[in-house]
């Protein structure tokens, strides 16, 4: 605004003084041309009924004319110099009431494109006056800005800023707050827009929940399988697996690296703190965000632990023993003798831990039974008097799940084995399916499934009949693909009672249990184990050279750099771009908490004084700043540096290469902060070249000549030896009081981006 006022003054002086003409050069005749047209208003908003005229003062150094939509009148429509102009709008109504809101542009122009004043004009109205009733699929096909009325859609996901709806065909993201839950049927009025190139609803009003229920997701597209050719015209439900690096999920297919960014998700599903871990995300792919980068609205997240885990000395083995003495060890975890009524699928936190050896779980999963009328107190999870876990109220779709993990990724070709005892009561469910997870999908164990149609009246497929006395289940299988958590399940497929009384109308008190000792008391399991496994698992077989153990491109800074309008000094070679201080700028609120949660450390020191590790209570100089999207450190007389997170995925002690991009800052006159950086190792390991915890000074190739030193990225590489999962790496200025030959400026200001640690031989 100050600049605009100054221009007004300049124009006014120009108009008063008139053109300056040299007495020696004759004035050339020709049409007058306005070289500048300015105004004190750039936007006008009018009421729909009885809109009041609005004024704009036009400043020009020559003749101007106007162009306006038919519902706008500009008086006068032409002028010269400084003129007060009245802008009037017609009423936005007809016999039926308010018309739709409208907006357009008024141009007050000289004779060139550069000499024109642009005023955005808008008028209130009823956005839904002509809105039609549409389905989600029809809304997705509307032009942006079009209004609609949605009578019913199902909520399939809830994010921190909105929710996803579907009509069973298309899914659309609603970027609006609503008190909704997954499974709700909703209605609302809204306006179609776009988000990341896909249809979206950016305005939603009068959101009503019509009913509540559950939602069964379709089989997700496996993005890893189609990522090279993936296209979409609406949200796509998918799952994708990769390694967390730089706050995103990195996916490598056929030598090409892709990234999947969590556009929105509940805090519990964020991968921000899982750097170096192998993670599977499920949710809605919500567009292409950049070259080889996709967005996802996350509905599920599975953390499979560090990407690289050393091969265990002993292969996976878990064993359970159920006795009255071990009963108390897990009855609270599974449900207790009083039982727990389960109404919805899930309850994965309720399980029986292996209590003899290994890290295994026995879990019972239930389908949604809210549409049934179970008998009183059922279904239940119970730990019996002998320690056996059992359930009542089994229903088709329920299943017992055996699983175990030691964190190692067992490769394809791994052979597994399970054995356990089971039985049901006479009113329990008879037909079941035994299945194993082969690393890609569930496969029927042993015999191929057969149909139970003759007895159940349904086309139920089964390969196991559960009797009323103990029967042994024993199965061997081989992984078809790498797997971190081998699994086996026994799934109910029909509601037919074992005693021949026919099908159940509702879940009852019939029981199904897992046992461990036969009728003669012999130990019969459960046992879940890996028999043998090929070498080369663990996500790469130990720690091979080229394994990325840490990586961050700092793209996760985006919410704060956007909110604080941070600049990009390196891209623009402009040392004066906006660099918000993370400690003092309100728009940076929450950054430090995220910075610390990701495992980073920050420290600083005043010129000539020792470094200080900074805590929330101890922040001396406050010299950490944001750029888009990288970090800036230091100011005059204050130095600062960064400690990288611990690299939990490192197995044993390894050699590695640390790489990063950096450059020193220059003044507004392009005078350089001539400095070097030092890498410091805290804990185990050394810098290879110096054979010390401190590296030699890292030099910059930027010009040292005042007025010529550009801000441009320098790539640094430091060889490390003997680092482990507890090693911390610091990057900081080498000294505290730099001496610069041409001027003792006393400042070490620098930028950092693209940090990466990769194992070497």
C-alpha cells in the first residue's frame, strides 16, 4: 500500500507539473497514451438487493476508458488524469428470488496492456438457486464452481481437514469440516472444485448425518504394481508399500524412484516419525503432486519396522502352553472370564501372547454383528478354567489368527509350520476354512475348498470341519513373496451348528476354542514356526552396500513454509528472501515440536563461546530459519547447527557415506560469509578421512569476491566408519569467530538440504 500511495503522489506531481519538454527538441505530435493507470480500490463486493454504488479514484497520466460486464455500470466511462469514478451493480434477483452469485472484472485502461487498472467485482446471491440433485459420480463430472444438492452418500474416510464420500462408483474428497464418521450416510449442499487435478468438493454446507453404520472397503489397487502407468480421474482406493525417507514413502520399481506424500491423515497414521522403516499405507490416491510423486489420504498404516533387519541366529519360533497357572498372564489381554462383547470387526489389541517361546499372538477377529440379535451376553471372549482361550457367538467371516514376527523379512521360499488343537460345542459353528498368508494373499491350506451347499443351503466353501472333541490342525506351507509377519487363520464360513440342528438365525452361546493338550494330556501346541529360510532376506540380507539408513529432503516443512510465506534464496539467488524464524513467527507454531519428534537436535553458540544444546527451556540466540523447503542457520555473532536423528535401521556397525547440499549466505551486496562446515560424530564411529570424530573443514566453491558470490548449492560428501544405530551426526560451522580477509564480518550463515546416509563396503 505504501508503494501504491507513493505512485499516486508521483502521478499527481506529474499531472500538476505537466510534461517536461526540451527547448532544443521540437515536440513530436501524436495521440496521447496513458503509461500508468492506478486506483485506490482493487475489489468491490455488492449486495444482491439494493446494491449501493461504490467509488474508486483513478490516477492516470493520460486518457483512459473502461470495459465492464453488463450488470455493472461505470460512470464516467472515460476520463483523463485523476477522476472519482462511480461503479454501480444491478440487483441480482428475479421473480423467483435471488439469482446465483456472480463475479467478473472491470478494466480501466490506457492504450497499452501495462496501463490498466483491474477491479474484481462480485455480487451476493443464492448459490443453490438452480442447483440440481446429483450423485457423487455426477458431481465429479461437473464444471468447477457449479453448485449441487447431494441427497445421500457414504463416508469412507475422515481426515483432519475433511472427509471422503462415495456412491459406490466414484469417491470424492470433501475439503470441509463435518461431524461425521466412517459409515455415515450424509447429505449436503456444495460446490464442485478440484484438488491436485482431481474432482473435489471445496464448499459443503448444511451437512446432515442421515444414518450411521459401517463401511466395507473394496479390494485396494496395489499401487506398486501399476505405479509406472497409473492414471486416475477420481480418488482411487489403493495400498502402497515402501520405505519412509524425507517424510514421504519412497517406492522403487524397476530402478525408478517414486514418492507418496501423505496429503492428509489422522495423527495416529502419520509416517513422519518412521524414517528408515518399511511401511504400508492404505487410502485414497488423491492426485499427482509432482514428478513421480503421488498424494494419499491415509485410512490405514502398517509399520513393518526398520527397512533392514539382520538375519536372526535362530529362525522364528513361537509356542503357547495353556494351564491354570498361565491363564492369568493373558486373561486381561484376551477378555477375561467375564467376556467382552464385540460388535464390530477388529479388536486386534485383544490377543493371547505366546507364553513359552517367541513373539507370537493368537487373535480373534469378528465381523460386524450389529445387524444381528445375539443371545444375552454373546458374543464373548473368554479364558477358560484350564487356560484355553475360547469364544462364543461365532459367525461367518469371524476368524482365529495366528501370527508371529521377529522383525526379519523372510524371503520367498521360506518354509513354515503350525500345529494346534481346536474344538467346538454342539451348538457351535461346524464349517471353517484353514488359510495361510503366502506373502501376497491368503491361500487355502492343505486341501482345496469344497462346498457345504448341501447342508447349509448356501454356497459356503470350506476345507475343515470343526468337531466337538479335540482335533489337531497341522499345516506346512511356503512363502511365495517376502514377509515380515507370517500368518495363519481359521475362518468361519457358515452358521450351521455341529449338532445338526440347522442354521443359526443369530449368534448364540456355542463355543469355539484353541487348545494345547490332547485327551491324554500330551503337549500338542500351539506351535508356529519357520522351519528353514533362504539367505538374503531382512529387506536386503543384513546391511549390503547401498542401503539407505537415513534420508530427508525436508519437504515435510511445507505446511510451515507455506503458512509463513518463506522464500527460496538459492533458486532466486536472492539473499533477502523472507526467512521466517521458527522461534518467533506465529505461522511456524508446531514446527519445533515436529522437528524434535522426528529426532532432530538443534544447538548454537555465540561468537567465541562454546556450543549449547538447545531445549525448549533453553533457547539463547534463536537462529533457525525456514526456506522453501530447506533450513537456514546462523546470524551475526551467533552460530547454529543440527544433529541428525539416530538411525535405528542400522544393524551392527557399518561404514557409510553422508551426503548433503549446503551453501554459505551472502549479504545484500553479495559479500560472502566465507566459512567451512564440520561433521561431528557423537557416539560410536569416526570420520574416515580424519580418523577422528571431527571431519576436515568442508569447503565451498562459491566465489570469495565481494559483489560476485552467488548463493548456489554445494554438494558435500563425508565418509564415515563404524557408525551404529546409536550414533548421532552433527553438522555445524567449523569455527566460532571467522576471520575474513577483506572484512571481519563475524558471521557463519548457511543453508542445508537433501541429507542422506548410505551404507558402503
